[in-house]
């Protein structure tokens, strides 16, 4: 009976030693658990605005690519600096790729929240495609798509910029100024009497009007 009691006492003593030895380990793990940061849920709060490239064409024959630029704004429409922007081209069909042969490029936004895809070239396939643009800053996300087209050759580009001379601002100003000068000359001649009107002619020509004696 005494031996049984002694065995139990020894067993309890061993259990107590194990329990007491585990306390420091458990306490050492508590700070580690406290240091773990619980990730915040992702929020679609960023707005990706295409600034250049949307509905633009890439000239395959002359190898002229349209600019591809976006701006990132927060939920208060303020530019987001230092955010990560990823431009991604399609894997198949009409598309483009970057200098390293990849279809995706990651850049950072500047102080104005702007970022541009650089060093890319369209492939040889004609047709329309979409560029997928994603943005991230911490747990904030945003995305948009930019529509582009690969064409053999852009025909007539720049025609809209070269307007006729009479539609330009300076030409209109010159015409108005010339008309005002003619009106003033007629008024002065009328005040001078009929004799003046019979001996003087008014010549209207582009530019400033001239007044002189009859030829």
C-alpha cells in the first residue's frame, strides 16, 4: 500500500514538473500571437481614370503606338501617389507586349496619381482588344479596362488638326479687323460730303483697307 502511494506521489511530481516547465513556453508565445496583424478586407475604393489610349489605334505599318496613361484617384477624388498600377495585355489575338516579352508591367503612380505603360509594342494581328488595368494601395483596390485597336495603317490622322485658313482664330480676327476698317473709312468719306465721295475711292482687299484717288 505504501509503495502504491509513493508511486502516485512520484507520478504527480513528474506531472507538476512538466506543467511548470510549459509555463515559460506559453508565455513566450503570447507576444508572438499579439504581434500577428490581422489583414484588413480588400475594399474597391480606388478609381482608375484613363487619360490616354482609350479608343485609340496602333499603326502596325509605321509601328506607331498610342500613349497608354491612367490616373488614380481615391474615394475623395484626390490623386493617389505611390500606388501600384499593373497594365496587362491579352494573351491571345490582337494584343501587345512589353520589351521583355511579357504581357504585364507594374509601375508606380507619381505625385499627380498618374502612371504610364512604356516600352510596349503591338503584335501583328489586326483587331480590337482591351488592356486590363488594376491598382492597389494597401487594402484599397481599383480597376478599369482600356479599349485599343491594332490597324494596318492609320489613314488621315491629323487632318482634323489642319483646319482651313479661314477657320483659324487669327484669320477670323483679321477678317473682323478688316471689316471694321472698311466701315470706318465709309463713315469718314460720308461726312466729308459728296465732292469727297466723287473724288475718292475705297479699295477693299484682304488685310487693312486702303483709301486713295481714282485711277
